[in-house]
C-alpha cells in the first residue's frame, strides 16, 4: 500500500518550529544503497544486470537473507502439504491465506509489495488467497526523526530548520517505503514532507536478486508454469524502483496535473521542486476528508456519491483516453476537499496503457455488454491474455457461464467486483496470462467500486462507465474503434438498430456528450473514404426499410379497404411484423436524440441542406432509388408470373398474397 500523503484523521494537534541539533547516526543506521550510485542519475532505473553483478560477489549477504526468507516460507508450504495429506485443504484454505498475508508483512517492504501485486494476479493465485491479499496493509513502525532530518539535509543541502518554518514533531503517517510529516515553508505554504525509509535500497535489491534467481530456476525446471515469473519479477521490481525515487513521483504528479488538472472537480497538489530529491518529496498540503468518512463529508454539504462518480469518470479518461493512470486510488489517496473537489494524492504507483490496449478494452466492454462472447474471447487474445494459438472453443462457453448471470438484465446491474471474482476463478482454470497493466486496472477499479459501495450500496462502476465508453465508440475517429463500431452495428449485412439505440441511450448520459459535435463527426466519417463500407451497408438497410414501409402502408390500406367492403381480412405477413420492430427502434432513437444535449431540430436544417449537396449523399440517394426500383420491378414481375399461372387467383380474393417480398 502506498504511503498516505495526507490523512486528516491522523493530523497532529499542532506543528512545532523545527529545532534540529547535529545528530550522530550510528553505523547500523547509515544508508546502504547496495548496487546503486547516488552520483549517477541513470543508475536509479531498475537494471537486473547491475543488481546481479553486485550480489554475486556478496554470497554471505544472500545466504543470510535467504535463510530469513526460507524458514517462514518452508513452514507455510509444509502446512499446505500437511492439509492436503489429511484432506483438509478446503477447510484450512482461509487460515493458510491469512498465514500468507502475515508472513509477507513480517518479511518487509519488498514482500508487502509482492503480496499487493499478487492480489491482482488471478492467473497465479487461487481466489481465496486473492481476497485475503487485498487486505494486506503496511504495518511497519516509523523510523527515528533524527534519520529523517539527516536525509533531508543530505538530499536538499540544507538542514530542516533552514527550509521549513514548521514541521510536525512526529510522522503523521508511516508505511513500508517512507513516512510523512506536516510542515510549513519559510514562505508560508503548508506542505507534506515525505522521507524515505533508511537502508531501503539494499533490502529491496537483495530481495529482488533472490526472487529473480529463483524465478530463473523455475522457468527452466518447472514445465507447468503458465506465466513468465522472471518477467513478472522484473515488472514488480521496476515499479518498486519508480516508487522509491521521489523525483520520479514528482514528475508523475506534474504529468497527471497536465493531463487531468483541467477537470473542474479534480484537484492535484503542487510539487515544490526546490525542496524535493530522490529521498525527500515536498508537496502541497491538501486539507480534506477521506471518501470513506461519509458523515463528515455530508456534514460539509458535499455529495460523496457525486465525488466517487467524478473519480470513475476521471479514471476512464486515464485508462481509455490518455493511458496514464493512477494505479493506487485507495481511500487514503482520494480526499474530498472543503470546496467539493476530489483531490488525488501519492503518485508513486502510476502506469501506462498503449493505444491498442485502450481500444481493446473498449471493444471488450462493448462485447461483454452485448453478450458477444465469441468476440470477447478474441478481444482477450488481442489484449495479450491468451496466446494466438489458444483454442478458444472451451473458453467461449466459459465466458457465457461466467458472464451470463452476472450481466443481469441491463448495464445498470453490472458489479465489477463480482465479475472480476468470477473471472479470477476462470483465469486460474484456463491458460490465461494477466498482463501487468490489466492487473493494475483491476486494482484501481475494484478499489473505486469498493469506496463507492461504502457510500452507496447500489453504485455500479460499469453502469457509470458505459456511457463514456458508448460515447467514445460513437465519436472516436480512430480506425480501430470505427471498425469496432461497424462490427457492432452490422451483422450478416443487416443493421442492428437495437444496438445503435442502446449506444445512444447510454452515450447521452455521458457528461461531455454533445449531439451537434457527434453528428458532425458521424457525417464527416460517413462521407469519407473510410466510410464507404458503412455507406454501402446503410444504403442496403435503407432500401429494405423503405421498401418494407411501402409494403406495410399498402397492406394497411388493403386491410382497411377490405373491412369497408366486407371482404376477408388477411393476416399480417411475418416479414412485415419483423419490420415493425425496426420502426420502433427508429422512433426510440429519435426520442433519445431529442433528449440529448445540443439537439436542435431547427439547427439541423442548414446541416441537412449542406449534406444533400454533397456528391456522396447524392450517390447514396441514387443507389437507394435504384434499389427501390429494382425491388418494385422484381415484385411486379413475380406478380405477373403468378397471375399468368393462376388465372383464377383474383376471383378467390387473394390479392394481397400476390404481392410476395422480393428476394
């Protein structure tokens, strides 16, 4: 768990003026940075080769730490083996999961981070263990102030009393990687000062060396492994290195502010670079209340549910728009400010999603909502969960079984946590490999939904997210999403009006969905070279719809006429009954558009005038007229043939039967 930069519940009663005397640091407290070099900035990137070279020459350090790790791990494994031997594995599984969590906590910072990472890896860990590891918390006492003050002086070149006018007498928060003080600069700004834990680098690099060595051995000798443990170790180590470099965290905060700071309801604290180094971070202090303190938030007149929804919408922009996202939005890192904004804190754990992954996630959600499980399975291949050679036949029914009941009747009933729990069991059974970016997304979204449910038990993250996804699918100009929209709306050459209705119904609820903008984008795309395929399909659909409309109008006329003259009324042909549903969808779509922000029927008149003047529109009109003419001629020819073969046909009063549908 990342450090809580600001925790109002643990604020000291008062801040004191800093008075730090020169302190002698005992030898055991001196900073040992292992294979790293403070004089070489590039050395602070994770480099497994540098770490390997360093610890190969220090076997005593490695053996000593290996013994510390092996004894509790061996005890844990023997317990599992003994349970299995006695047939008590299911009964004791929860107890063993608790034992694992406690063991990881005692083994220190690296293993706490490992446990937190494993809590998002359903391909590696059984479901019950996943649940227990999500509760893993940092439970490490703070280190002496004297060491923190010395680090401030070493990093910033000045003693604390020369930099800060005030500093809290004790840390307001302490965790596995560092601890936080509340202070005030000489210039009057209130700040949070995060100082890194001593001897952290040596501990982490030694643990990483041992883990990577064991992972390399397992990769060669354990054939049943589905996941690349070396790659997973490198991914984890790389993220820990980013977290322990506070310069990197400061850069993350500024990038986050640049991308999302323009959102009116979002607040991102300022970084004071003059007072920030690798081991010390000085950030603007933010007054606020944790989102889990509902009564306190409501007492301030703030709508906590609205703020959580703001967090969901901001997370969607992070995940699907810019691809740079906050991977640790736990309650201590999200505050409700007194003016009703949502403040983000602690930017040590961030991640990036590549464009193809963003598009793939959008497609997967759309296919999930529309219960297209075959396409969903293919999405998981594109998203690197499954190898291209994986046999999808047994996986598609598994998707149907997992999601069939979970989806309920509508998007509003989707529960992210229940779906991910079911997915976890399936991923453990089939050859899934969970990419690191997805593991962090799961952690982020499950945490957000957990906070939200604490405020509003009926809150559903996917229900709030789908309007944004629908809006993106309708408005994004990327080739990938245009292709996805085409596949979604057309099946076997038939336009699926119900899906367009569903997309528009959800998209209109998105905060920034505007009809005028969407219609312009849609028309530009439709009339472009990239829209040729959709124009052709749309022409065919309009020909069929208009032709059926004409036939239905004629049929209704003949029915009324027969009723008036006393003739037998024929039943409605089945093909005309199906067509009624299309018209119902069209009426619904028009109603939705009328409710959409930016819709103005009169403002559409000049747009339609320009549209009609376009050559592409005229070509479409010509093709529609030709298609209607062809169908009418085909129907007329068939009618004449039937009349010739059955000269008594009219006498039997079966005029309506002589007008079959054209092929």
